[in-house]
C-alpha cells in the first residue's frame, strides 16, 4: 500500500476520532465505542481484504446498536451515528486512490454534521482544521504537497478561493433567507436550565455550573438597579413544590411603553422560557408575552442560539379579581402547621401588608438564618416548618419558598419567580453575560395596588443582591469549591481576567454575528443600515453591483484582448476588410484602391506614402494623417453601401 | 529609381533587350556582394549579361568555360617549378579576377565545381598549404543549362546555397527579338565603363543603409518558417537564406530609391533568392509558398 494512501487513512481516522470526542454525548457511548473499534480495526487490518459479508453484518449490528442505545425518539443522533459508522466502514474496504478520494469528499459532509449540535467558535475552529486536513489528503492522493504544487496551479486555486469569499459574504448577508424545504428532526436532549417546578427542599446541592445561559446587549447603558431576570413564574403550590400554571402559556396583550430596551442572545436549552427584566415584551415574531410579563418562545425548541429584542417596563397597577386573589393565596393541603401559626401571629401584629413583610424580615434576621449552597435535604411534608424552626440554612429557593408560603398563609397573594440575578458586564462592548450560577428565585406579592418584588435572600445575604454571585466574596469561595477547578477560581489574576473577558467577547461576537444571523437579524441589520424598505434597496443594490461587476468584467476582458497595435494599422486593416484586399500588401492595396476610386487617387497616394513611411520607414504618423486615414475609411464604407 | 542605377539599367538594356526586371535582379545581386547563378537554355544571352555587367563596372574579368574534363587546378592555378630560382612559383589561374564568369558550370564534374566553393565563400584559394587571397571585389556569375540537358551534373545543394540569387532570362519578347535580328552587330557594342571599383564599393555600402523595419523582418521569418514546416520541399530555408533575403530586399529598395524596405520588396526578390535553394522553379516558389504567406498590413 502506497504511503499517500496510508497517510490519507490515518488522517481520516484522526478526523473521525476527533469528531467522536466532540459528539459522544450526542450519539451515545455505545455507538462511539463501536465506531472507534471499526476505525482501529481498519487501521490494524490494512493488508487483509475484508469480505463484504463481514462489512454487511457489522452494518446491521451498528443499526441495531444505534436504535437500541438511542431509542427511536433521537432520530437525529441515530442519523449522525449511522453516517459516521458508514464512513468508518468505508475505511475497511480495499484502499484505492479513487475510493479514498470519495471518502475524503464524503468526510467534508460528515465533519459538518458537528454543527447540528454545536455552533460555538471553538467547534467551528476544530471543524475548519478538519477540513484543512481533508484538503491535505486530497493533495496527497494526487501525489502532491503544497510545495510540489506548481505556482501556476497554486495561483489559480488561490484566485478562485479569493473570489469565493466576497461571493459567500454576499450570499450570507444580502440574499434574503428562505425557509428550508426540509428541516432536521428536532433534538430532544435536555440541557441544564431552570426547573419548571421549584422544590428547594428536595435538593441537597445546588448544581452550579459556569455554563453561559444568555447575554444581554444594552442599547444604552446597563440599568443601575439589580438585574432580576424573570423567566418562570411559579404561582401554583401543590403542598411541596411550586409549579407554573397554565397562565404561563397564554400570549396576552402587549405592554405599550418601554423603559429599557436591549437584546438577548439565549444559549440552547430544553426550556422555551426566555429572559427579561420586569414586565417585558418583544416584537420578535417567535417571542410571546404572558400576563406575568415574562417571555416564551412560540415553538417549543430552543435548540439553537436565539436572539430577540426586549422592551421592559416597570410594574403596572392592577386590580385582582376574586378568582385571581384565591389563586394566589391557595395553599392546598394541611401541612407546615407551625409556619401557618407563625403567619397568623404575624398577621395579627401587622397593620398593613408592608408591615407584615417588615415583620417577616425581622423574624428571619432575628433567628439568624444562614445562606448556604449546600443545604440539608428534606423529604418530609413539613419541610418549610423544618427549615423555619430547625435548620435555618438554605439558598434562595428555600427563602423564596418559605416566605411565599408565609405570605399566602397570611392571606397575601404571592408567587415565586425563578430566573437569574445579575450577570457579568463587559463594559467595553456593553453587554452582560449571565451564567448558570447566577440562577436565583425570589418572591412577588400583591400589596393591593401592584405586584412587588421581595427577595428574602437579600435579608440573609445582602451582598448577594447587588449583582452576580461572583462579586460577593463570601459566596465566591463556596461557589468555586462547588465548581471544582475553573478559570473563575483564578479571577484574582488581572491578566487571566483579561484573557477571560477577551475569550468571552470573541464568543459573544461569534454568536451575535454568525450563529444567530437569521432572517430577523438580517432584517434588523439592514433596516438600521438602509431604512425600512431595505429589501428593495438591497435587491436593487445587488442588481446594480452585479451589473456593474458584469460590465467591468466585460470591459476588462475586451481590454485584455484589445488590439494593442497602432490605430493606423487597425484603420488600414479595416479598409482592407471593407475592400476585400486582405491578401494584398499595403502598397498593392493602395494601388488597387486608386484604380477603384480614381476620384480620390491623390488622397490614396498620400495615404500610401504616409502609411509606408510610418510602417516601414520608422516615421511617426501625424494626427492629421490619421484623420485622413479615418476619412478614407469613411469614404470607402459609404461607397460600399451605395454600391450595395 | 536611383539615378546611378537608372543609368546602368539603361546601358544594360541596350544589350539585353526588354529584360529590365532581370537586369535589376542581377544588379541587386552584385550590389549585395552575392554570386549570381543564371540558368537558361544555350543562346539566351547569359554570357552577354555577364560581360555587360563586368564592363559596366570596369571589373577585371575572366571567363572559364566549364567542361566535363576540366580539373580544379585548371581554374585555381598551380605551382610550377622554376629552374632559375630552383623553387615552385605559383601561377594564378583564371580564378584570380574580380568578376568570374563560370560558363556552363554544371557541365563540370562535382570535383571541379567544388573547387569554386572555397573561393566563393572565403574569397581565397588554398593550394599546396598556401593560401592566396582573391582580389576584391570578387564575383562569380555562373551560368548553367537546365538539368534535363544532356551531359550535365546537378549542382550540389551546398554549392547552390552559396549562390545569392538565381535568375532565368527566358525568351525575349517578339519585338526584342526582332530588334536583335535587325541589329545583330550592336550586340557586343557595350564596351564603355560607367563606374570604377571604388564607386561600386560605395554603392554596395549605401545599399545596406536601407531601413529594415520589424514588420518586414517578421514577414521574412514567416516565409522561412513556412518552408521549414511544409512538406512541399524536402528541407527548409537556411539562416543564410533569410539573411540573403534581408540583404537583397534592402538593395532592391535602394535601387528603387526608397529609404526603407517594404514587404513588397521582399515579395519581389524572394523567388530569386529562395527558389534554387529549395529546388523549385521561380513560378513554383511563388505559387506554392509565397502566395500562401500573409504579407501583413
């Protein structure tokens, strides 16, 4: 087997293994292991011919393994894993240059499959490296390296590639994006995110990760108040967990006036809930607003990065109906009796709703509650009692849950909101990154006029309120212990902080301009740039550009093949063509013309003299002579027409 | 036409009637320092033309009648023992002249013909390891009978290539022949000298000052390349032929008193320069080669 075939096979194996490393969470360990085995087999077995029977049986096994390990629901993963195993099996066949060329070309498609699951800049970088390796394979199969490639060919390919770049740019940015005829089956794999039901007592450890949730790009500057990103409103208490009600799913009237506007880029997640401050609304066609002023996506999938614009307003005044009042004060089963007693006691002491809240705050502070990220787990029905009177240790969920319970027990309408608090501002580019560890839960209660935000965690850990948990020294160490070793742990070093900000910014720009550049963004981008009727303007601009380029190209080619000889020679040749005397020498032509046009005998004779002097006697032709030549040509042309 | 040349042509036309083109070609050859081959049937005036040219320019003239038993030494001369000085004295043969008329060259054996080779190209003769310079200028005007005539040897290609031009006088026109018959006595009347050797050298120099433009060189190159890439002839033209064409064209233009060469000049002289080198007749060369080449605008 020749060396270039070996090189190609090894490169393809490395590419395939790299892809397995990227995708093994998506296509499953069993499939990855099977593909890996086949790749190793192909590399060990290079001399032996593997019969088609064996290959076919391996294929059948692979199909079975895929379906059994992934289940029929994950059709996209099955599809990808089958393609990859097919590619691996291709490597087991008898090597030949033709066959390997086909495999390399197919690999361009299989490597791109990674983008179905991940579109970050890091992944893009790896996939582009894979492509470069594939190009090297193609060269190697032609017995070429970049050095042996002749300069002319190299130049030709380089020019071709250079022309592709503006072409690709125009196609991506200017061409209106049409909906696809066929879409990939949706992937149901769950990503971490907020839970739709909140039962903090069930959780022994808050799974804090530094995974990015979303970024918000401010149109002006970041608001000064604490950023409470509302996502899910839990208004239904089943006795143990706070759940969302059907009200979350109703698209309601839009909020008119906007106080803050910003756009949000959300990372993929399994939820359809989107994030906004206060009461939010968006004009994006795929974003809906419910009566709580939180946002959700019309279709259920958030499997790709998604960008939308948000307008936020402050809480509005409203009146609760009897039905609503009952809904927000409902406590279904008789449990946590101690807490109910406490609530009733406080209710008797209090003069108003605000006074009740103040009394609650005093209760929490006096009883020395402690904020922790690793609370004790409780499975009893009276978990709130346990928390309030025994444990007194917990995180935001515990405080929100118990305060909301106490408020409801005190006949005050309340609900829990989960979302994120704070985020890290990149002041240079004016955007805030919110990560998973910024997750938070707080309470909203109705004071008779409007819904008020109440964050009981702030009573216990006031520094938690000002922004990201990272800014509070007390909890940072706890958090870092929780996360394990992470770049965040090295935040004290200025340089690393800068590097982190820099990398985060690259990722932000990539997401903002490349991954989420869809019809909506295209529309906005060009509306900003060109005004409302950007599509017509772009289309006409495109047409003009294409026409101009075409004209330029035409002129350029004409100019390239233009007659570079002296004008007099061109004129003389035209005369010869007109008079059918191409076979004669200039002098004989003139003599013939003198016979044909005796009336201008003298002029022709002059021309003959001047032309011969110019052509053979190294005498410059004067402008007047050239004019006379033109005149002669004109005369002959006119005469020709007459005779016709 | 150049005034001097016009006088010569006029004077020569008294002897060779009604053959102005041929006379001009012969003059072109002489002014280009080339040797001339005249091919004709006997009695067409070959010798007369050679004579006339020699007399016109006042050249030292010798004539060798080539026969099949002529030996090389008969033309170059030989060393003869001198009894008095007890040494070999070299006795110059008829080759030592300014204008040599080699009459009926192709009747001699190739051996004798080749004796002319060195003389024609190097203008020198080597006998008994001794090299003798020939006088300057040195011209050979050779006449030959058509190949099909009895008792002729074909001239070798190497020798043909050394002849600058080949000329055929052809039959005279009816009127010219009438005059020839009536004034037979005038035939050799031309014995007056118009020029001396000095003047001839000056004319030769002046003729090469003619401008040769690139377009014309291109035309010459097109002709040469055509003969090299065609199967009409066995071998293409040599570089010596292309140089000869350029020189001849310059002289031709000079004779016509034009200070630059036109493709028409090349067209005019090309058959006389090239045909014999390719083994073609003038007409064949013109028809099969010259007419097929683009003369250019």
